[in-house]
C-alpha cells in the first residue's frame, strides 16, 4: 500500500500506523504544497479502506481495488479544483512517446480525475449543466477508450483534440470547484449509500469553499456516518475556518526538493531528460504548447510589475492572461519557484512571496478578475 506515494515516507508511515492500530480518524486534512502527493495519498488510502486483503498491496486484483486503480469506484466522491490540463497533457505526451503499461494507467487516471468531478451524485440539482457536461464526457470517454490500460492493445489518443475537449469540460466546473449543492448531495450520499462498505469523500483545495459550502460541510462533520471518511486537501490550511479545522486530524506533507522531483518525473512520467527540470510545475509547463520559453515573457512581466510597480507591465500581463485564473495560478507558481532559486535578502523574498500569494488568493479564493488581482503587484 502507498507504493505510488513517492518521497513522503513520514506520511506513509503515519497513515499505515494509524490504519493498523485502528486509530485512523474519519475526518482528515492533508496539508502541504502543490505537487506534494496529497491526492495520491488520499486515493490510495480510499483504496486501502475498501480492500479486503491484508496490507492492500497495489497489485491486489480484488474487484474493489480494480475499480480504485481505474478511478471507477462508486464508493469515492471527488470535489474541488485541480491542475487537470497540466497532468493530462503531460501524461498524454509521455504516453505518445513511450506507450508503456504504467503510462496508460497514469494517463487514464489523470483523465478520470476530471471526469469524476461530474459524478451525477454531485450534480442532481443542476440538471442543465450536468446534461451539457455529460455530452462532452461521452465524447471524451469514447476518445480514451482505445487507451484503456486493461484493453488488449491500448493506443494513445489524439493529444490536441483530447486537451481541447478536457478544457471545455473543465470550464463547466464551479469557479471554486465546490458548490453548496455538491456538499448537500455528498451529505445525502454519505448517509444513504451502503453502510457495509467504507466510503471516502475527497475535497481538493478545500480552503476554496465559499461560506455557504463551508457551513453545509460543517454540519456533516459534526455527525459523520461511521462508514464514511472525509479527506480534505489544502496548500493553505490556515484559510480553512477554525470550526472545520478543529474537527480534522492534520497530516502534513513535506515540500519535495529538486532531486526528488527529478526522480518522480523520471519514474512516473518515464522522462529520459528528468534532470532538466527542477519541479513538476516546470515539467508541466514545458509540455504545454511553446513550453517554458513562452511563459518566460510572462514571468519577466510579473517581476517588472512586482519590483518596479509597473502599470504598463500589469496591463500587458492582463491582456496575455485574459480571464484565465488557472493560467495566472500557474504563472504565480513559476514565479515562486524563481524567487526560491534566487539569492534575495529575507525581507525582499518575503515581500515578493506575499504579493504573489495575495494575487493568487484574490483570483482563486475571492474570484476577483485577473486584471484586478494583478493590481496587488503595485500597491
């Protein structure tokens, strides 16, 4: 179990210890930076909780484990935002270059992470949007059918069409990834689904829940069903309201270093030039059209805005990014990487870091338009 959770030995050992001792809490917070393996750990824990074999090895062929490996388990709900297109694009590109069995699994799981956000259980109160999403998802599932990892002779799909279709599907998600109706439907599901089987509700970027969703979620945390486990994931645990946080046991994921990321890129994505990358973020960006060089201009503009309080840089950056909050978030991550590699004085480093995080927070949490969020840079 947890064979796919790399370079988080302390977390792996803590979760296994709590499982074996029967002390695993039903409400958990996996806190740590992006790309630290929080979702991998949550999905693997959900598989382990439903497996009937001792130790729940990744190779277990029981029906429940087969469903979990393909992210098809009816006993898991997934909510929240994620860098879907980055993962899908990178795994599809790796698969096209090296059509190996593990990469077919990786690609299939990355696509399913997006598809599972549209579980009918969560969208029963928004039939119109669900109907629109269902049509696109049917096309997507037809497109990836030939690449199913357990088919006789799987083959890679058309990357360009795939990413474009996934982008259209992602746009149908709520801005914060989690609506109050989703929380209500998840609550109903938790109380009515088969109580003989352990079920797991996973919420990514839980700090992005709005007030209405938070209040609705707090109610189920106060009286959780015995067979249901809640796993909240967050890179900003301090932004989760205290009344929710106090009901969660926190497992803190450590930051990974360049050496560890290179190992992950080499082992997971089978990238022969893994030493060229300092993080998963830089690898994902390099797989996008034009790669990192296209983003270099945006990085320069961001630092011109932050360091020189340039209104012209802000305006140019606003035109480039448009209304794409996801692209802004990716740019902020790249800029944070840049300052971590630099030799700035602590005061200067902290100032830049705070401004970058404020820009991200305004756009992602408060849904402020990209252009307005950028104004933090020259205030």
